[in-house]
C-alpha cells in the first residue's frame, strides 16, 4: 500500500495511525477530521473540563513531537462526504478528494438529539465545542438544570452540575438508569448515588417536549430566538429549566457512506477483525459493528486498531479483535468500574463491601464462573478480577482457528 487514509481524527483514528507506523507502514498517511481540533480526550468533557478543573491543553491525546513523528497529513475541519471504493477515493465536503489504497473508518458517533429545533439553553455533550457551550451556560450563577437520560454521560454531567452548585434533576424513561448494562440489583445501587449527591432522579417517565420563551434581550454572545424554560413530561408535569442537557445515546457517523458498497446497520458492519466487505477498508471504534457488536468503550477504540491495521496491511483477516469490555465512570466523588460480559440471568454476588455503604465489589456469575464485575470505589480488588477476566478471554478455545473471513 502506498497511501492509507484514516477518516476520523478520533481516539480510534489516532491509535490506528500509530499502529500503521508501528506495524511498518511507511507510505503516505492522511488523517481526515471533521472537527478543527487535533485528537483529544473525551471522558473529561463531562467531568473535570465541565467543572473548570481541567484546561483544554490537558485534553490533547498526543504532543507535537509525536505528531511530527507520525509523518501524517492532517486535514482537520474537513468532513468526509463519500467513499468511492471502486475508485479508491475518499471524497471531502470541500470538494477535494484523497486517492488511497486503504481506508480506516474511525468517524465515531454523534449525540442523539430530541426531535425538532432546540432553543437556546439546550445542549448535548459529545464534542469539545459541546462542552465549551455547556460550560459557558453553567458559569453564570445558579441554574435549574434538567438532564434527560440517566446513562453515564447524563449521570456524569448531573454530578458535575451539582458540584458547581446548580439545582439538578435527572429524568430517565426506564425504571432505573443503566438497567440494561448492570441489571436491576446493581443499577439500583448506582442510582442511589444521585440522592447522595443531592440530585433529584425521576424514573419511569418520558419527555414529551420542551417549553420555551422569547427573549427580550439576549445575553451577550447569544443569538436571537427563544430560550428553554422547561421540560414537559409524559405524566403532565413540567419541570422548570434554565439549562437542559440531552444524554439519550449516540448515533454512529455513517451518513457519509451512503451510496457506497459498504454494509451499514447501526454502524459499519465488519467481521471480528474489523474488516468490512472490502478488504482494503476497516472500521474501528464507536462506528464499527464488529461481529454484530458495536461497543462505545475506550477499550474498543484503543484495542481494535491493532488487529484492524494488521488485517488491512495483509489484505485479509489474520487476527480478531475482541477486547474485554471495560468502562468506568466518575460520579459524585465515586469511581464506578465495570468489566466483562454480563448476560440477562447472571446471578449477582457481593464479594466485598456493601451497596448500603456505597462501596463494594460485585461479581456476575453463570454456572459457577465469573462473567463480569462491578465495583464502586474498590479499585484494587476490581483490578485483580479484571485481570482474571482478561486472562480467561485469551485462553484458546480447543479447535479454534483464526483465518481469512469471507465478505459480509
């Protein structure tokens, strides 16, 4: 291969670029990023950056020296608008094109939004620009903040807003936040953190719309138009709101692939080695649906590129990427950590501590085997069980063969 284009200046995109060089690719490397920013760390956006404890310069994922050593051409602030796989060309929104022999798709995902136009004061939190706008809204005195969605982004944002002294309410349509991920017993334990942090949690109720009012004189820097005043709930209540944060999931950024020959269904479909139906195209990170699974985890974004790049350079699937799922979340001064592959029906066993004390380690078990673990403020014992789970993942299955995989 003479030229490889990485589409997406994301965490996964940066790791793919590093792997290309580490695995001996010395050709032309082009990195296309829709945002004008060099790759940055997203987890702090809802935590230290939002509260002002971390400046923007602490978000960078690489330093200038590494950037030079990669020897890449960076096309930032330019959106990819098409992929001509037959012509081996990435088409750009500014009219330019990049001809290449291989493509790494690392375009990530975008925050899911409520239908209809959003008045001022309504935010999502996925990008640095999102975080800048929300932080500006939160640093103008005590605000009534409504967070729609009790997942990790919603919970972390609620925690940060509460630490800044705002009046915070979280609205979750499900009976408990994080119910699909954690199951009822431990989802309930994590939900109690909101009460401990002084945040009101409303569950089992959906949002039907937003209330807004016209502004006689917008604040400096604000454009004309209405501003949010409340959130209407399905049970008829209206929650007063000065700021609304929508945290209802993310949508993989695959729209630019419309018209290409790649199969797309809630992500770019690829095999266990992140190879699409075209051997010269691989997908990694939040946008990749590898072996039927799309995992929005740091571990996927950092572990998948190694196998994906090896397979891209080989022109066929030689290695599968199946990192052990792992995620963490910081809420209300508590560190939540999860690792493993829980399934419905797994039993829960508290190994140490107790949910009542807000500090515990729990195992999910199936047929006497630990399948996953969840910890609240127990980092050392959690690290040990995470290592054990990872070792179990890497044990070879008798008769298993990793080889070339046919087109999807």
